[in-house]
C-alpha cells in the first residue's frame, strides 16, 4: 500500500488526485484549510478509515511539519508527497496594494512547496533504495514564460520549476525522485473564473489519471495535456520581440482590488 500526502486536497487538482490514489488503494494524508470539506472528501473515498485529514494553512510551516510527522508515524512513512496547494491572483506591480498579494502568492505556491517537502526527505532517504519515494511539485505552463497580469503567479511557478530541478539533482544519489508536473488549463474552480478562452482545457479527473501515471514512472518533468507541451516548446523558442508583440495584449486575470 502506498502512503500519499497531498496539500491543497480539498478541491480541484488535489481532490482529483486524492480520488485517483484512493481508488488505487493508497492511504492518504489530506491537507487543506477547510476541515469540513476535507471530511466530506475523506468520507467519499474508498476505505475512509485509512485516510488522515489535516486542516491547516500551508504557509504555517510549523503546522505543516507537525502534520507530516504525524502522517509518517501513523503510516510508516510517505511514499509520495505532492505539494499541490496553490493560488492564482491577478497582480500588477504598478499598484503598491498588490505587494501583499505577491507575498501571499509566493508564500503559498513556492515557500509552502519547500515546507511540504522538507519534513519528509530524511525519512525517505532511509527507505528510497527499497521503496518508491517521490516528491512532486506542481508547476504550471504559466511558469515557462511570464504572462501579463499574472506576474506573481508566473514568477512563483517558474520558481517552483527551478526549485524542483535543483532538488531533483541534489537527491539523485538518494534514489528519491523529484517529479515536476506542469498543468496547462485544467477544469477546476481556479480556472472556472477565467473569462478568456482556455485552449486544450482538460477535465480534472483525466488530468489526475495522467499525473498519477507520470509520478509512478518517476518522470522528471511533464506538461499535461501534451498539446500544451508543444505550446511550451514553441514559447521557449520565440525571440523576445515576437513573444512581447504577441502577448502584450493577451487577456489578463482580473485584479481583486
């Protein structure tokens, strides 16, 4: 039986991953801020008695470490840790009132990823030669090139991608595999508020199925859906002057102020 620890588990990608792993017979550690939603999810899963819920904010690193320690003690150690918690906000640097929003996005998307992985690494090192051990960071296609109006989100997800790459190389000798998953447009509450067209929009359950397969294989880096992978390759190749001209008038996520 695999033991899987997932942050941002109450909805969207996190909840879909929880359902997928529960169907595979895993024991889950589910982290989110809303206890009642976590309990509803737990009760809806096969063998709810196997699963553990932790109602906390991932920016509270002490609470996150305590949940990790409790999960390890209860299960004998996590096999897969998925740092999925993330937020997206429209931000513009010219507005000083957006600075706290930048800080919140970076704290949730980047620093909480570090804080999610940190409590598990030493324990995983003792088991990785005999057991599957994966640390999974959820990046985004938005982290490949900066998108206008999404400065904080793009920057935080670009940082997640680079951070996971650094960690992957550092942990290579330990046999712990670090997997970076970059979603394109996935049909979740986060994207359902977007007022613009979202090419290759993928149902969240299909995304979860493909993500679990990539994690099991130990893929170092995977963009899902595959069509967005080709878009990402093209974006990387575009000279700045072309990219700037194309995206200068791209639709932007609405600011909340």
